[in-house]
C-alpha cells in the first residue's frame, strides 16, 4: 500500500480544518440572517392577516396591492441593494473601511432617486389596474393602500442599504434584535390602526410604514453609536455622489438577478387565470408560491452568508478561503434543503389544510408538493451560487443566466405544459422547475470555472486603483486652491 507523503497529509488536514472553520463562520451569519428575514417578512404577513378579517373586498384589494408593491418597488430595492454586497463586502475584506461609508450613502441616494418614478406609478395605480380590466372598486382600494405604503417605500431606500452595510461586516445580531422589536411593536400597532381607529386597510399600510421607519431609526442609532461600526461610519462627503455610477454598475445586474425570476413567477400566476377553472388553479399556484417564498427566507440566509464570506475573503486576497467558503455553505444549504423537502413531502396530504378547508384544493396541493419540494431543493443551492455571484462581482453574468433560464426556457415550458399538454397549474410549475434547473446548472458551471486567484487580484486592483485615483484628485484640488 502506497504511503501518502507527510506534506500531502498536512495539506489535507489544513483543508479539513479550514472547512470546519468556514462551516462555523457561515452558520454564525446564515442562522441569524434567516431569523432577520423571517421577522421582516412577518411584518407584511401580520398586515395581511389583519386586513383579511375586514372582508373579501379589503383582502382582494390588499393582495393585489401587495403583489404590485413587491414587483414594482420592494423587489427593486432588494435587488439594487445587492450591489453593496459586492462593494462593501470586498472593501471590508481589503481593510478599506472608509469606503463602506461612501458606498452606503451612494446606495441611499440612488434608491431614493429610484423611488420617485415608483411613487408616481403607485399614485396612479388605479388607472393602470382598470386598464388591466380590474374591478373599479378593487382598483381604488388598492391605490389607497399603496398611497399609505409610500413612506415604507422611502424607508426601505434607507433600510435595505443599512442591512447590507451591517451584513457585510457580519454584524447580524443587532439586526436580529431590531427586527424582533419592530415585529413586537408592529402587531399591536396594526391592531390599533385597523380596528380601534377604524382606518381599515390603509391602517395596515400605515403600520407597515411606521414599522419600517422604526427599524431604520434603530439600525441608524446602532451604526452611529456602536463601537463595532467605529471604523466604517463617518460623515457624508461628496464621494457619495461620485460613487453612484459604480453602485449602479453592480446594483442593476443584482436587481435583474432577483427581479427576473420574481417577475416570471408573477407572470405564471397571472397566466393561471386563463385556465378552465381559474379560481382553483390560481389559488393552488398562489399557495405553492407562498410556500416557496416562505422557504426563500431561509435560503436568503445562506445567500447572505455566501456573498459576505466570498466578498470579504476576495477583498482580503484569500482566494483559497473564498473557495472553501463556497463548498462549506453549499454543504449547509444541501442539508437544509433535504430536511425541508423531506418534511414537506411527508406532510403533502395535510399541507393544504393550512391554507384551505376545501378538499379539492388540499388534494391538488398534495399533487403539486413533490414538484414544490424539487423546486425548494434547487432554490437553496441556487441562492448560495447567486450569493457567490454577488460576492465575486459577476452578477451581470447571473442576470443573463436568469434571463435565459426563465424567459427562454421556464416560461415557454410552463405555457406548453400548462395549456398545450393540459397539465394546468402543475404544468405551469413544471416551467418554474425547468427554469430553476437551467439556472442552477449554469451557475454551477460558472462557479466551477471561476479562477479564484484571478478574481482576488481583480478585486484588489479595482479597490486600490480607486484609492490612487482619489489621491491624485485631492492633490489636484489642493494645488488649484493654493
């Protein structure tokens, strides 16, 4: 039997130790980040539950308004803020702490600018809905809800960058605490505004807006007064305006990565209304997307861990650690996906009762659950790989992948399966699965072909080249003034 050289044994031992260390680091980021995402998601759920007891008109109008708010507003915020995962994460790893301050302000300014056309769209949303042949009363109620949700949109323009600013420094526990406090505050506030003050559905939107600004205030105080942010906080400078083009360079493809899939799912839900039994098909498909969205709050924690660890290590010039981090987080995500998928599959015959008492709906969801489980497994892995794309800065490639996977493969496959093969909602969900499968395969190919040393060199050259440019600009400014 051939002996393994001692140097090789030490090499494998070091790799194993690094892998274990990365598992611990990833868990410390992913676990609390999952809780943060769930708690923030529950704020929206609480408002929906409160409105659901007001009657069918309020529920249907708020459901439409919430869907439109997510598609046209909050999804853009989430996607654009992803640019900070690249910029702040890499700068923090490189020890360029002052850059995090400038990137944060650049992101806030950029998102506020993006809010302006969105606000105009929301103000005239009733006209848009009526053009889509929606009921006049429902359109008016949806517009009213969106009007009161505009402060939440503006608050999100600050909250999303703040979350990324802290996430890239692995400061997750403060966000966990503030999100928990905000949810505890939101529940009684929503009840008071909706029922006690009898504001109805606008009261639920107002509660969301107040809770969003409360979260902004708490995280803002933490950033200003905490010693953990001493190196990265600072005063507003003109560099914030100069950094806007760079922020959009990374933020726009990040937004497309998230929004392209989100929008394709919304399109499939709308297409389900063309089925012979639209109420049943739409209800079942909406429930399946609800289950998938709830699981995404878990997957997002792994995505955050991947983008943070990869960006930090590339910025620090540690390509091997970045590679090990990817393997470690993929392992964690795979275990979670198997556990969740197995649990859902075992509960497939009773899962529908959580959403409806109609046996037809419950049975239909049981039929759909195996496909949902498959989708959940792939979503967990693609979330990690999307985080890797954001951490390395090649999210523009991810955007092209999502465009091809969901609009060239997923949507056509869903339409053919659903309407040509008469598989209805099951066929539409096959489109989701096929699109996600193509997305996952391409992300794996790109990640597997990544030259980590080259990426680390590229990141550090970009960061330190900016320093040289800024120093030269400051010297020219001083020479002109003298």
